[in-house]
């Protein structure tokens, strides 16, 4: 930010171009908790002066309370490209106005930064914020809130913002004589991610200090998360409804893969759907970005920074291709000779990108020529490549990238890879750098065992492999054994994902035999493998008896037909484990006894963050045992107990245990037997933080409503059928109309009887098993319109038409009776 200019003396506001946005979206009102006169801390290192979102909301509260009352004035656009001075509203206030009217006056008595008036201790930078001072503070906060929501960041996350972190009374000391001596440089080196906040004019691409921050993030470090956020104009008709801010994230954000049952493909689709609201004008500004066009308030600063950037052309190409990957899905599905695609390829080829994510939505169909040219343009500097929904035509280009030696992480999910393609990939992996750490081939069911065998030579060379994901690759027991043997030398393995295959008991035993070879394993996902109690017992015994017992954090065993005996085996096998952070056993056959068996394991792991026991047969007693075990878990984030037999008392107990736990972000008790749902749901919501998501939709009332609805048409059918039989027996012989009507009524009754029987079984017998999770997953994959159409046709339209036609036929006189005579009705 140009507020860094070392030529600006104490008390002088920065002189960057101004651009205000409309409508204040609200950052909190009322009286702030700080007196803004007392210095609460002395933080000598500027890079340790981050600010949290709650603290930013207190700043926004001051703007809301004081702006109009104190008559703040400042320059704002007049709508015709000119600036005019006038009284400000909270919607107008940007950092220039805030610095002059609030930051400098509040900090002048202590000659300190604003953060030192708020924070009680050092708050090291976790996210560096690159922005200009011209956007309204309210919209700036909206962008950071959306980032926190997308990445599921806790309220304690710190953002380094120069206006609040730098001592505005001594900028010369903060900036230093060279960019590498500045507080900005030190904060960037400390942070784990950079977020660019774009105003509607994309001013960050025009300011040299912002360009330098991007250079440090993308080129110098390269290992940082790099996200870009902006607010959305509510009046823009081209954009769909959604949150007030939208962002482009490096790879998948936590919100994209929030569900336990989400696949890499569906997570990629969620990311594309989330990012498609990003304004096209800002993407165009990034595509045409040139470092040479950036300006500074002081020419000496521009010359100094241009000298620090080793290759402006490479930086221009890197920025353009980084933002351009958001449109890559449409480009790959378009004309391979289009000007936009050719420009993107040229920029990608010249760039120094170290990370590239191209997640193509499944409604795009990438063409083979586009995939080939895209893969051929991959830069030699590339270290991490994540692709989804592309074609196997990218493999030759990826092989060359592997041969170049820089690539260390590769994801090729849902890319129509077959067993025959694995030989090409294996050649590249054999020649890959010894630093290669991450391989993801999920959602490629055509790989199967033959493909895994072809991949073995490459896997054996990856001695530093830390993560292997082969989800939904049609692996059987033999395939599991091949994988386990191939990665046995990978002693650094930390993550192994093999869910949604058909490894069965023999496959789980093969994985169990391989566990001792991976002493650093912290995440093992064997969900939906048609396993058994015996197979799971072997896996858990291996995890709890070797060195993994000290590091295993995530165990996922959902959809494996576990019974209560299997739950006891899990608890016994992991009895010595105290490092668990996630436990997933959804879609099994656990009852109260199984839940009670797991309770001691839950209690013995105080850092547990997530527990999923959905789609089992757990009732109040078992749920109560699990809830009591969660009492002392301060880091708890997610509790999911949907599709069980929980009653109101169990959920009320859950609410009392979770009360006051600020870390909780999601609780799911939907599709249980909650008869006082409104009271119970309100109790649960009141116990949790306002930002926590609660799903308490009741299975009891849903089943009763469906049963009542499905009884109406069968009752009507039976009544009409009885009248038809009564007429035939006591009034006159049946004719052809009666015969047709009788058949139609039987059809109507038969169609309507299905939901009656199903709902009766659900209510009376409570028939549940592990397959319910698969049925629910199948239902969730259907488009809403298709589900409603099938429901209407089968349960409403067909029986209704049948009944109406039968009534009409019964209402007209018969034209022929069985004895050949005629009679009126």
C-alpha cells in the first residue's frame, strides 16, 4: 500500500488515488468496548500487530457511532469521475478518512499503532492483506469476513493491515530505506497466506506497493495461500444472488469440502460455483495487467521497487495466469484457437507460477486439443498442480513437468483416467524429484487394479510421499494389497485415502499389515469399502499398537457395516490413542451399545474436533453417552448425529454440553425423532455461537406428514373401489366400464400403497441400516427438479388420473350388460 511511502512524514495522510463504494453493509454498531485512550500493549515488532475480525468490527462500530455525529468530512467520487469534499456517511469512510479522523487522533497521545490500543498481547500476522486505501472500510471488512467463512477461520485469526499495524506517527522507521527492510516485507514472510482485497476499479493492479506484495507472495515465496476477494454489486443483473463478497481461493477452500461425504469432484464443482460470481471486469483487469503500468505516489519508490522485481514480464504473466485460472474451465471447453485461450497459454508458459489449480465444473466438457495445449504450456517452475474434470490428454504434458523435477504435488481427480494411462504417469513419477510428496487420483474408477499395478514402479520411487488419495478408483482386495506393498517404503506417509472402493475385509487386512510401515500416519480414510467388524478390528489394532498411536489424528470408517461389536473393537484398538481430532463412523449399524463403547475413546481424546455418527441406530441412551464424553473438549468444531433415533431429551442434553463452546461451527441432528422440534432447536441454537450452523429438521414430523399425505389417495382409491364392487354386486351386472374402472382403481391403490407401507415400516419397525447413508447420498445427487417430478408423477398424477377416469367411467350408462340387455345407471 502506498501509505508506506517513506517520503510521507508523521501526520500526513497517504496520497493514493481515491475510489469509494456505495452502501454500507454494516460492520457492527453500538458502543465499542475499548475506551480508545488507553494503550493496552506495547508490541515492538510491527509484524506481530495483526488485527482480528472482532477487533475490526469494533473499529467499524466507531465509524458508525462517530462519523455523522462528529461531522467527518472527506473527498468522495461525485459519480462523474471527479472528487468532491462533503460530509461523510459510514458507507463513504475509507482508510484515508479513518486515518485522519480516528487513527491519528486516537494514537497521538501514545505515538503508537492502533493495534496497540486494542490488543493486550502480540498478535503475529497469519494473513497479510494487500489492498489500497480507497475502498470503504465496511466493504473491506465484508471481504475478510467472507474469507473467514470460506476457509472456516476461527475468530482469533489475525490479519495484518498496514493502517492499523504501522505506527502512523513514525512511518519512516516502519518503512525503512529498502522494501526488504519494511514492516510489509517482514509481515509477508511471517504470514501463511495473502488476501488481496480488490475495489471496483481494481486499483491494486495500478499501485506499485501492491504489485510488490503480490510479487513476494507469488514469486519469492510461492508456498503461500493467495486469495483475492471483492464485494459484489447488488445491482449487477449478471450476477446471481449470494453473499455480499466473493473470492478466488488457492485450491479448495474448507467450505468447498465441508461435508464428510463430498468427493473431490463435487468439491471442485462447489469451488467453481462459489467463484463464478467474481466480477468479469476484475478478471479482465488481471488478464491485461502489466507491472510497468503500476504507479506510486513517490517516483523514487516506484524506481526502487521496479529494481527489486527481477523480471517484470514474468510477474505480469504470473499475476495474469493466476487470476485467469478462474476462467480456465470455460477456456478448456471452448475453441482451442480462441484469442483468450492463446493469451492465457502464453502468459502461463512465461509465468513463474509455483501453484496452479484448474478445477473444471462438470457442466463444461474440456476438448482434447485444449487439454493437450494446456499441459504443454505448464511452466517449469510449477511445484503444485491440482486438476479436476479434465481429460487424460493432459498426461504427456504432466509427464514432462515431472521430468523437469520441480513438481512435488499432483491431483488429477475425475479426469477420465484409465488403466492404460497409468503407464505414462508412472514414467513421470519414476523420474520425479525426490521431493515429490502428494498424489491424488480420486474419482477415476477406470483405473481399477490393472491401473494400480501399472502405477507401482512410480509409487515405489516416491520415498518422500506424504499423501496418497485413491478414492473411488474401483480397488478390490488385491488392489489394496498392491497399494500397501508399493508404498511400504514411504515411511513419511501422513495421509492415506482409499474410501469408496470395494476392498472388503481382505483389503482392510492388507492395509492393516502396511500400517507399521508408516510411522507418521495421521489420517486414514477407509470409508465405504464394504468392510466388516474383523477388518476394522485389524486396522484399529495396527493403528493403536505401533508408532502411529502417537500421531494418528483422523480415522474414517463410515459405511463399513460396523456393528456394536465392531465399535468395541475400534475402542479397544485405539485405546492408547490420545491424538484423535476427527472420528467418522457414519452409515453403519451402531446402536446404543456401540455408542456407549465409543464414549471412552471420545473422552480420552481431549483435542477431538469433529465426530460423525450419522445414519446409525443410536437412540437417547447412546447419544447421551457420547454427549457426556464431549464435555471437556475445548476444540470441538463439528458434531453430526443425523439420521438416528435421537429424541428431544438427547438434543437438550447436547445443547447443555455445547453451551459456551465458541469453537463449534456445525451441529447436525436432522432426521431424528424430535417431537418438540421448535423448542429443542431454539435451545440448541441459543447454546451455540451465532455463526454456528444448526440443522434440526425432524424425521418424526416429516414421516408423519408424508404418511398422512400418502394415506389420502389410497383412502380415496379404496372408497371408490368399494363403491364399484358394491354397485356390481347389488345393483346391476358389471359392464366394460366397470371392468376398466376396477383395473384403474387397483393401479391407483397399488401405486399409493408403496409409500404407505414404507412409512409404516419406518414409524413402527424403525428399519434402519448402513445402506440409508447410500440412499441419502443417491437422493442428494439427484437434481431437485427431477426428484420433484418423479414424486409428483408417481405419487400424485398417476393415481389421481386413475381415480378420476374410474369415477367418470362409473358415471356413464352402461351400453352392454353381461346378458346382452341395456340398462340405465
